C-alpha cells in the first residue's frame, strides 16, 4: 500500500510517497481503509522533531482519518467491518490503510462525507474541550479567536456561536476575516493592519473579552491578554508563529484573569467518557448543520502542496489528504 513516510526527523522535504507493508489489526484493534486524512499543524512539528512526542523513525505521520473498517482484531465488538468511522491516533493516518484501537474510532454521522469527517476530530475536539471544559464559556460572553481562519480557528468561531457567545475574529487578512465572518463571527480585527489590543478594547467599549482562544503565540499573545476582561480566561492552544511567548506575570494579577492550558490529547485519555460526550454533541451539530466545516482536499500524492498551505499559513479552514473516493 502507499503512504507518506517520514524516514528521519528534519525538513518536510524529507517526506516520501512510497510503498509500505500493510498493517494487520491485533487484539482490540481495527483496520481502516482510509478515504481521507486530516493535516494539522502539530503533524508538521512532529516531522521536524519539534513536538512533545518523538516516535521511532521511519514512521507514517498523521493523527486523524476517516474511512471504512476493513477488518477487526480479536475482542472487538463495538465496531464492525463496513462501518464508516473517524479514527484517531498519534501517527499512521497518512496511508491507504491504518490500524488503530477500536476505542479510538467514532461513527461518522449520516450525510457527512469522508473529506469533512477527516477534518473534524482534532480541530473540533480541541476547540470544544477548550471552550466547554477549560473556559466554561457562558452564553453572552465575548470570545476572541486568534488565527480565526485556520482549522481550529474556524471551528472555534462556529462552536462559540453554538454556545451563545459573541465572537470576535482576529486574523491577518481581509480574505481570512471574510471566512471567519461567513462561519458566524460577529466582529473582526485585522491584526496585520491595526493594533489587536486597541481594536478589541474599542469593540468591547473598554471592557475587554471574557475568553481568548490562542493557537498563535508570539507577540499576539501579550497583546490579546492586555485586552482581556476581569475574570477572563486566556486559553493557550499552541504556537503557530513558532514563538512561545514570555508573559509578564503581573498582567494576570492586574486583570484578575486565568491563563489556561489546553492539551486535548492527554485529556481524552484521562477522561474518555467526557471526550465521548463531547463528540456526541459535535456529531449532533454536524448532522443538523450547526457546524459546517470548511475543508480543502488534496490528492494524497500531492501532500507537499497540502503541507505548504499550512506551513506558509495560507490555509483557510482544514486541509485533508484524499486517498480514495471521499463522497
């Protein structure tokens, strides 16, 4: 079977599209015929050796996919051959077939394509956990979303609206802000041309925002924190700029705010019941049209173009690699 392979840590240019041995499911595992696989910023970090985890090389990158169960291992009862599923893991998704624990699969809601399903698990899982469990976002609160046109950004705009928040989208171009507005954002800030702190203060009549969703890092983190309301929550998601900010601790004191870490992957292992309940709600919103993921598919063999979209921060919404018919 064909797969994208990382032979050694380093440049994205090291990745290869080549034949690999087909895996077989063991006890408690399922084999998935991958129709589409999601591409996420942490995948790029992992290939470069800059992520928290470092699997042995060579390995197949990718942490989420959608497809059809082709075989099940001993002891598997909750998943059957022929089921349409979302599959999750650390690595292995960018291949024509992928073995994962049966417990790491979710049913794809009726009417949802493989392309869309492949881009749901990580971005919506992370964002819903951040807003619900970590921020306890309440109806009527003001939510600022940095990087609002990226995969997690657009997901957060949609989820924020579903939870009843007033959403301020912040991004680096009018095109990206148009996409965030189409996803439901109420207000917008172009931080490439205006001061993030000053504009957010202006939009909130000086009060500031209750919750900040920050997957960007760098200088924008402090600028956003300076525009937070009393008792606000600043969610630390990641550092797409590549720069981990060093915040003045007195800001947390003066603002009476919380700086809250969001590590969704670890939480899903520590609270699988909570994760399952979150995905039940996400699936409901997908089915009724509340959530409408924006997905750009690329043929799997063109993975270099797909990764460049994310690496060069051109992407709007989610990029997926298509391995087969994804209707």
